[in-house]
């Protein structure tokens, strides 16, 4: 067992490669706990499409020691909150409790992760729940257009496939395939227990050691951080995807492939994105909504993965205004590529990015998430001060360079709305 401590953060590697990372926050009376699993939807092959998210549901359905009702009622009885989420590159089961109830949270979450039954009857019952979740997302044109954009950009690759799976893949997948995925991926070397709040690191380590028990009875080193993937070399998708819906609004996402998670230019892209379309003072908001009244919702966004990323613009507008809105977006992209940002925009972009990071770390749950994600997908835990310094160091030259490199890349366009012909939209 090896333990490291720095700036209130403790890190211990237990036998079997299980990592425990904590941060002591003396000003709170609660603890946020998460068990992070280094598996996401991009790790699935065709036979297991949707298995990671399906499994997330099933781990709440009962273990060898607890029924589904007991799992939830034990947390409810102490006022605790418990949930989970699945992403492209990791899964997290999390809880927030009073500091005195941390032993219960560790026991319940560890029980779910290590000892779930994945009973056939629960697989059959939950299948309909997952299908309903897919249908709910498909009913939301905002979710649909972002999903269509990702699929267009990354194509028929694991990164381009939906996290939830498809209706066909969920109907087709068997209990044995899901259980196989569980046994192969939920091993201690791929797990991180992260906690933040009013806690003692050594106490958390002992709670985790006891809760995981036999799961740690093998020699293994922690799995390395996910710093690469299978996307490099794949051609980014371009052109238009149209999903025709008889709705009142056109939902548009225009964008391109961007930067990987550890690319040093991510700070410049973050500042650029904030100034370009990240708030009410941004160029997009001012040009599209404030000056012309063409949309209620308009913003730009950036997302990163281990080996690639995306940058894009979302707009919801009247169908008759879609062409005009897209033309304005194209003009603003050209303008920032050719001229960069003004001094005022650069300052606002930095301030917005700094503020969102610091404010986002004001609660234990955000601190816990930072610890867990850093263990799984970053080479190290970057001190907040270092991140803020990297943002402050962004210059006009950095902005122009990243704008020329990223924003000029071939674009993909996804459209959800009352249209019949995708060729009407040129990108």
C-alpha cells in the first residue's frame, strides 16, 4: 500500500490496484463519495453496445446483501443522495451524505459495484426503462441534434455511437453479455474511490479496504490513465445530417473536430469559446439574439476526449430563419479567425473561464468529481492554481493560432426540424 499527501489531497493505492483519493474540506459537514469505473460507451464492441449504461441501471437493482429497496431506503433514512451516470470514457456511482454517515455510503456503493446480482428478471424489467430513456431523449430535439452531430462528426466508431445504445441494441443484448461486461470491466485496477468533504483520509482508506474485502485479494497495478484512444487516424465527418420532425423550431449544431483533453492549447480554446459563444456578452449571443432577435438559445461549446475533441455552435430558431442564422455563424467564425479577439473580449473570456472553474469547485461533489476524473483520464491532478495560471497566460497570439487551426476545419452540421431536404443546408 502506498499513500501520498499534498495540499489536503490524499492518495492511496490498495492491493489489487484500487485507488482511494480524498480531499479534506473543513468548512462543510458533508462528504461526497464516488466510485469511478474506467469504462465508458466507447469501450463497447458491437455485441455490447449500450451495455455500460444498461449496467449502470442494473447495479441499483440488488446485491447479495441488499434488495433494490434496501439500497435506496438505507440512503433515504439518513437523508443521503445517491445516483450514477455513464459517459463516453468512464462511469460513476456517487452519493452525498452527512460526514457521520460516510461509512454507510462507502458500504452501500461498494456493495453495488462489487456484488450486484444482475438477475435475469431485473435485466428484463430494466430493459423497458432503458428503452423509455432512449425514447425520452429522442423526443427532445435538443438532445437529438447533439447526438446527431456527434454521430456525424465521429461516424461509425465507438466515440460516435450513443451512450445509451440504440433501440435495436438494447432489445438484442442478453443478460449474459451484460454480466460478461461487468466481470471484465469492474475490476479493482480500473476503479477509483474518490471522496471530498469533512473526512479523514486514513479512515476512508480503511472503510474502503473493509468494504471491498475479497475484491482486493489479487496483485495488480492501477490501470494507466486514459491518455489515448482509437479515434486518431479516423476521418472527421463533414456535411449535413437532417432529422425531419414536425416541430415548431429548427435545432442546429454546426461544428468540427477539435482538441484532445490534454492538448496544451485547450486553455486558449476555452478562452476563445467563452468570448465567442459562452455568455450573454459573447459575439454569438449579441449578433444572433440581441441585435437581430433570431433565436432564444444560442451558444458555442467545446468537448474533449482522450484523443480528440469537438467544437460547435448550437442554435434554436424559427425554421424560416435557419439559413440566416447559419450565415451569421459562418460570418462570425470568419471574423474571429481573421481578427482574433479584442482586448476586452480576451479579458472577459479569461474571467468567465476562471470564474466557472472556481465557482464549480465550491461544493464537495465537484471536488470529488475532479479527483475521480483526474485519476482516470489525466496524467496527474493539476492544482487549481496551475489551471488558473494557464488561463491567465493565454495571449492574443494563442487565440489567433487556435482559431486558425480549429475553427477553419471542415464542418459537420446536424439539423432537427420541419425540413425535407438536407441539401438545402450548405456547410
